[in-house]
C-alpha cells in the first residue's frame, strides 16, 4: 500500500521540502516545453547557417565527400529538417514525426560523420559525443510527443 504523500504526488517520491509541492505542480509541464524550445532553437540556428551559407549544392558536396549518397536530395531533407522541422519541433506540431526524422539524421551525423573521429567533440573534426547527446534528446522528444504545451495537444491529434 502506498503512503498518502506518494498517492498525492502520482507516484513521485515524497519531497524533502513539502512546501515546494505547489511550485512543482505549477511548473512540471513547462519542463517539456523548455526541452522542445531548446532543442528546436539550437537546431534552427544550425539550419539558418546552412541556408545562408554556401548553399545546398556545396553542403551536398560535403555529404558526398563523407560517402552519403544521394547527397543532393539528402541535403534538401537536412535543410528542411533543420529549418522548418526545427520550428515545428519548437511549436510541437507533428512532433513525433519530425523528431523521429531528426533522430535518424542525428544517428547518421553521429555514426557516419563523427564516429571515426573518436568520442570527444573537442577532437579535430569533432567526435561523436555531442551529436549523440542531441540525437538522444530528440529521440526522447519523439517518444514523448509534444507534451501539454504544443500545437499537437491544442488540436487534440498526434501521430
């Protein structure tokens, strides 16, 4: 049998400072919004740099150099995911679909582009620790969906 404080907190452990419970009840749902906004916002900056930089053909050349083919269609998909997809992630619109596509992108970034460079991201060429971290965060978003503060929730439909 569960004790009363565990039942009140929906299976959460009892707080060391019970007076904080009202605060945590108010902000608990905001944590997922913060995760989505952070992941999508950082990704959007990377996408904007790609779009305003040398262009899709030059980026496709870098993909081809790494053996990722067909490089031009993949470059367009990456441009889409890191701009429009990042905004969709931030809004929580088709969250699971976009996050799953981004998780696949980050798996390729991790294991194809950066894995040969070793673990540490500070290594020459960048290691695989940083893209793996972001890939797992985005994969967690795919598993959880948009959460309570999302367009998916507002429209009442989710994939």
